[in-house]
C-alpha cells in the first residue's frame, strides 16, 4: 500500500506548493462554513455521545467564546445511575456542562482535506475514488474529536464524584481514548486516514500497470 504513494509526477517543490494551496483553501472554507457545518452535525454527534453513555441524554450547542466558539454539552440523566453502593444520581439530574473548542474540532478536518486535496493524483478517476473513500475518514475523524472528548469529560466527572465519595473509580477505555486524542491523537488520526485513502485510491492504477 505504501508503494502506491510513490508516484511519478510533480516534483517536491510543486507538491509542497499544492499542499500549501490546499491548506489555505481548506482553512478559508473552515472559517466561512465550519460553524454552520458543525451545527448541522450536532444531532449526530449527540447520538454518538449518548451511545457511549447509554444512561444520559445530551444537548449540544455552539456557544460564543474564544476564537470562533465552543461546542458545549449539557448532560441529563435518563435513569438513576448508581456510582457507589450508597450514592445514586437520580433520573433527570442535570450535570455540569462541558465544552471543547470549535476550532480544535475543525482543525483535524482541515488536515484531512488538505492532505486529500493537496496530494497529486494520477488522473481524475483516482481523485474521484479518493474522494469517495474520504467520507468514512471524515466521519471517523469527526467521531473521534468533539464527541469522544466530551464523552470522556463526562466520564471523568463521574469518576471525580466517585473519588470524592472515598471510593476508587475504575479506569475506563473511554477516558484513555480521550487522553490519547487530547495528547495529539486528533492531529495524527486525519493524517493516517488521508494516507489510507490516498494509498487505496492509487492501488487499482498500480495493479493495472503491473
């Protein structure tokens, strides 16, 4: 698959210029259309968080703040949730809101689209195939940014309550995934997705040549 990325075509300088042009284009698109696009996807992101936390219903909204805003989550319990043997969060309880920067949610999308648009394709067919493969990568990138981070923050809230009650909170894969994404995983993921899309789109042409 990696061999599919070694194509003959524009030189290094041209490729760098194409990547810079794609980055500028995607950045301008994010500034102009990022907020309405993310707003349009909020119901889906809320459903993903609720799937990760079955006992909650969440309301997502974009609040004004630093830069271009923040995605705010307001969680409400659907049913009583037992944190310890003696402490239960009642149904319809409102937990403190959590938020994540909107620009931090858009930047992974910009990275993904920059790589997909800026890396040269052999022909139009390869570029169209790459674009079709980009949709799963875009969904995965979005699912692992704001929704995963907010779901992890909600889990940390519950763990902090358990710890305050004198019990030992269990470690969860959700918090581990959130910490990984916070520590740089959200920048790495779109690069990996773009690399996979580009390589897979180039394979049919490579197979034909061989």
